[in-house]
């Protein structure tokens, strides 16, 4: 099923005058930032509505947090709807389309961003392949084994890291926040503004680390700063993908893949028996990533213009092929 082409014409209108060129209402940026801040606080706050002395990785804690975070995520489109009603901004794409939930260009949105991310992780993937005791055929056999997936689905930590966290965080911090930030800041600035909410939201881990005394104060603070930096950079990358493709699915799959891979173990690579091969793969992956970054996210693959790009009065270079 394809959405009508006319639904995505780059024609952003105001409630006050449907024929006038778009001009940002007074206070639009403040309202956008406050809406994003409220949404981020609601998401993080939902994790702490349950009183428990158990650590975050305990299955009971994970299940409870699934409930609250799924409720907040399900209600998050109401933030965008309310923001749109207050600002009077009207666009031809529907609210769901602005949030990256649409059919046009879905197949490339599923394949290309994930492939691009795998290229970036060529080094860690090579390192994993060399160290893995399984053969390629053994790996395929496990991947198609229903028992393997049933085991994964019964693991609360796996469900959190690979399914619930990627889906809810990308929905809240990308699909809902970017449509509110783009009309105010423009696509380029929004890409680097949006991840700040995402990075700050991860500071709540400090509370649990201190609570359960999992390290020294300086070590915990250093870890928090590193996590903020890493999540902010990653958030900018998925925001870039969202704006270029106009789809939620690409960022969700990339997020899930990165959660599985974790931060690249560069120190281990430097001490690897096949160090030259592994390090060469790291460098080749980074090089190919920058070569394919714009071609693989070319908006022409996903339907021009992407819905979130209709929120700008003039075309941005990020929104063009």
C-alpha cells in the first residue's frame, strides 16, 4: 500500500492563514523545547513509579518498567498533537506520517540504515566472527531455530535491550521530538539538539549505581559522562536517519543492533592475535560508512519529500537527494 503522493507536498501551513508563507509563531522554540523536556521527564519518570529495592536487571523490575514505559510511549503522540494544536502548525502529512509511521519507502527504510550501521561496525563484526567458535553454517542453523528465539523472548533483559528500549526510545526521542524541533531549529540543528534530551535522560542510571554502590563516586560520574557522550552521538546519528528517511523503523533497527553489539572493544582489538586484520576492518568500516552515509539515506529511496521535511519553510540540504 502506497500513500498518496499529494499527501507529502512540501506545503506547511498555519491555522491562521492557509495561503500565507510559514512564519514561526512567537514562542515556538520555547514551547518546542519545553514539550520535549516534559516528554523526556515523563519517559524517565515512568521508570521510577515503582518502589523496589531490587536492581534494574531483576526480571520483576524489568516487567514493571515495561508496563509504565509502554504506557508513556503509547501516549507520546498526544504530546505532538497538543504541540501542533497550540502552535497552529498544519501540514499535509498526517501526524503518524510525521512520526515516521508510514508505508511508502518502508522496505529500503528497513534494509539500508541497518546495512549502513553494520558497515560502521565492520571491525567489531570481524572480531566477533574470528573469535566465534561456531562455523557460518552453525550460526545460520541457530538463527533459524525457533527454540533459540523462544529463549530470547523469555529473557527479560534481551527483550528490554533488543525490543522495548529501541522501540520506545526511538518513538519518544526521535519520532515525537524531531517534528516539534524541526520547525523551530531546522533539520540540521534539530539533529544535534534532539540527542541532548536523549543523553540527559540516561543520567538516571547514576541513581541506581549510587544506590547499589556499584563503583566509586568518581568512577560512576566518569561512566555517566561517557554514556552521555556516546548516547548523544548515537542519538544524532539516528536523528539524521529519521530526517533523511522519514521512517521510524530504520532508527529502531539500528538502535537494537547497536545495543546488541555494545561499544566497540578497541582495547581488545589492539591486543588481538590477528590485530592487523581486525584493525584494518575497523578502519575500512569507518571509511565505508562515511562514503555510504548520504547515498544509503538518499531521500529519493523513501519518498520525496520525507514528511518531517515538510515542516521547514524552505528545503534543507538534508532533505534533498
